[in-house]
């Protein structure tokens, strides 16, 4: 039974399975030397498992109803400083305020699914990036990020530009309370860094966005209006070994990076 009725407006689904909680923590490869930033501790089930493995946890909870319960449940860990409980919206959270530097912490989250896109952008593009992230996402979204069907997307490329995503496990909806409409999945994003030079990020994302703007059109025809230079674009395709009939979903991250380098002067 849940301590409180879940709020639909916050997308709350409390995870109840002990084995799944342990899989999430194991995926994070946490050690006593680590600091973990947990998003949406809810009733503290995952928080408890993380605290068994790491030196310090910063837990960010938006729901004001849960704060008194969590303070009571974790009185000892709060008093020793092993746990910091932050009452805030994670989208407004600033890692600097809690002395979190780039790669100095690991991110663990059972996310409200409606904030997934904004959440990923916030932490993957931040100057203070985590070293890795373990996220509970909708199964369909996690599969899209790892391109399980062999086809890339704006989402998958946006994540792969900053880390290495891996689908750890599929989680049945029956393990949540209340039960969501769809199954979930544990996604690990490892080795988080800037794979694309900072000065090339804008060009990369412009190319990816326009490349996927019309899925029925060939990639060349999608990009051409952005470059307005057919000859240079043709040379770039040749240099990057992109076939004439290619579509955006068929290109790997490495090929998009090559295209970014070749077209940076005209985009």
C-alpha cells in the first residue's frame, strides 16, 4: 500500500519491487565514495537502497505532501548528513547550489514520464554533468533512445551525443502503484561527456533537426535548404560516405559528427 495517494498531475507511480530497486542501484555501479542525486524519491524505497551503497544522497522531491514523511523515515541519515532532502522541482534544480561538479555525482531517477525530454536536455547539456545516469523511463522511450529497431531518431542522437545509452531491463507495469498504462524500462546512460565540441553543438543539432524534418524525403533534400550549397553538400556526403538515397534514421552518430564538421562553415 502507498503511504499517500499518487498525484496524477505529478505523474507519480511508486515502484514496489525490491528486485527492481536493486537492479536500478546495481546499474549505477555505485560505491561508498559516490554521491548520488536521486530525482523523485517518493516514499523513499529507492532512496533506502541507494543509501545502503553510497556515501551521500541528495534527494529532490517536488511533492510537499511527501517531505514530512521522508524527514521522519530518514531522520538518522538526515542528521548525519548522508542524506540531503531538497523540496524542489528538478527542472529548477541547480547542481552548483549543492556543490555538484561535472562527473562528481551519479544521477538516479524514477522519472515522471512527462518531463523526460526536458530532464535529459537539462542534465546532458549542463556544465555540471553527472558521470552516469540510471533512469526509469517508458519502455517505448528507452527503446527509442537505444535505437533498438536499428533506426536512429532525434531523441536517440541527442542522448548519444553526450553518453552511451544501454537498456538494462524491461519493467512490467504491475510493479508500480498505481499501475501505469504501459511497461517501463531501466536505462543506463554511461560515460557522459561532450562527444561533440561545444562550438559545433549548434550546427550538429540544426542538421539533425532538419534532417528528420520530413521522414519521407531523402536526407540530402532535407538538408539542402539549410546549406543552400548543393556542391558543398554533395562533397560532404561523399567525404562522410553517405549514400545518395540515405535517410536521417540510417545515419550513425559518427556520421552526423562527420557531416557537422564538413558543413560547419555554411550552416
